[in-house]
């Protein structure tokens, strides 16, 4: 007799008690009951290599013992007092974030989710610029609240029938399927240049900010070409608009740098962080320069934002990333993975494109005519799961295999997943 209710009972209760907007992966999903670094275990004792990390959350590995020890100590000492009272790790974490973020990003506001961090970033940009016009990128995803959903450029995530106005979408830098039908570098970054036309023609001429993921996650691991963000920043500077980097999915060593925007040699004005900051503990933040942050003076507080337990988790995460050189492992294992996928691509033409930086890597599945092979991808992911490999899926057409594993993954693990994928394909 198993100690667990099992996937079928969970599905039954889910249908009855959970709102139907929340789907689940797999035709035959499993009940996950335990995690240990890069591995997951289900209710029947089967072991999986986790190549998705709960969507870029457990960068330091499941139940990482060093982080868990710190969190447990804090849970047993002081769990919550709300951040209008003084606690130590709240400010220590803000200090550490100022140290690891690029440029002069310095002052933080802590909250709990990525959506909330983006809401805060957008609010701060509005306060600083006194404008509430925003630009976002097509195929970007920024959250579930009214404003962040309105800024999300993927139809399937835009449920709100009455989105916020004053929002404009620029073409995304998706070279494999260029929305402008051009080729890099002859295009001269036409997608970035389109932002200037957008500002001149569709806005009052003064926008609050452009919000973008440095690498678009949900869009299917869309990596902008070199020079893209530099051009974007120049255009924004000309019109007094800020650059908000949504690092919710890309942050904390995933791309071989602490933040993905650093791969483009650009410093954003405001940055939203979440997911991997807590390695599973709910914590997020938006961080900005003192000049911008100091305009946010009217009262603002988040009940659970940066509470003692979450702040302790965040500090332990940042220390772990540094002490265990996760940036270097993300870089090396990412290169190994993409090289292996490129070998598989020679044999299996269903892999149309391989892209990514570090351990944020995608493989786009296509048919011979480049149409999205989403049904085939679903079959492959199901079979990979049956063989003990959990791999993610994203892309506007749901045809991109997403590798975003815990950054503690080893060379042998990567070889294992590549070998299994070869067999399944
Ligand atoms: C880039 C990006 N921004 C924001 C969010 C929203 O974060 P949360 O689900 O924590 O509210 C997500 C969630 O996947 C995301 O990928």
C-alpha cells in the first residue's frame, strides 16, 4: 500500500476543487513526492532527472541541504513580523542584491511573486516618468494581474476581456521566425528600430518604460541577436523611457551570468526578479537605482514581502550560487547540451532550431515545411517522462522543448538526457 493518494485521485480532486484555468503537463501525469538536487521522485518510487526546475525556480537544486538548513533554522526562530518591523536578513538580502545586480541598481522592494515584482517595476517607472504608457514585446509574458496580463504578448495567456490601455507591442527579436521577414545582420535590427516608429506614431512621445525578458521564456527561449538591447536602450533614452528587465525566469546564474541582461552588456533601469531567488520559497523583488527608487515615497508595503524566512532563503541562495560557482556550471553544461542537441539535429530533422544561453536552452520542433510540430513534441515529452526525464515545453505554438534544469546538473546527467532523447526521437 502506497502512502500517497496517487495521480488519479489528485486529478479527480483537481477537477472538483481547482479552477479549470490551471492545466497540467502529460497525458499520464505522475505524483511528485520528493526532490533531491537535480532529481525528482514520484509516488511509486520512480526517479527522474528534472530538466525544467519548476520553470527556472530551483536553480540550486531541490531541497538543497545547505539552503534548507538555513531556512529551517529561521522557521524555528522567527517566521513572520511583516516588514514594517525591523529584521536583519531583509536588509542583508537587499544589500546582497545591490552587490550582484549590474550597474547602479541599488534599492529593492520585496514581494512574493514574479507578477507582483513586475507590477512594482511598472508602478515605479510610472511614478518616476509621470507617464503610464508602456511598450512590451510580442510573445513576452509578464504575469497574471490586470496590467501585467495586458503587457503579455501571448494570446493564450491574455484571458482578461478588458485589458489596460496605453500599451503597445513591438515585434520580438525572434530570428528563426522573424516577425519582420528579415535576416540578421542585414536587417540592421529592424525589430529594435520598430520601437522608435512605435513611440513616434502610437504614443504621446513620452513612455514610462519598455518591459522585456532578456531571453523570452514562454515564447520558446527566444534569444535576441547581439546588439538588440543596446539599440533598444538608445531609443528609450532618446524618449525618456526606462528599460525594465523582467529577469523572473532568466535570473540567478541560469545563463552563465548572474542576470541574463548582462549577456547583452546593457544595464536596465529597473529589474524584476523572482522564481530562483527563493529556490522554492516565495520571494520576489524589483530593484532600481537610488535616483529612480527614491521617487517612490508614498506608503507601500507587502505583508509577506521579504519576510524573515523568504529573505533567509534568498540570502542562502545567493551564497550558494557564489560558493558553488553555478554560473560556470550553467555555462559549461549549456554548451555541452547545445552541442549534443546539434548532433541529434543532424539525425533528427524534427529539431528545427536550437537556441539559448547557458542552461536556458530550447529546441524548436518543426515539420519539413517549418510548421510547428507540437503533437510530436508532446509525444516525445511523454516518452521522455516515462524514461525518467522531466523536460519543459513552451513557445507560442507549444512546440519548443525547454531545458531549464537545476544548475547543479552534471556532465553525466546531460549525456543521459541526450542519449535518451536520441532513442526516443
Ligand atoms: C518572465 C516571467 N515574468 C513573470 C512571470 C510571472 O511570475 P509568477 O508566476 O511568479 O507571478 C513569469 C511566470 O512564469 C515569467 O516567466
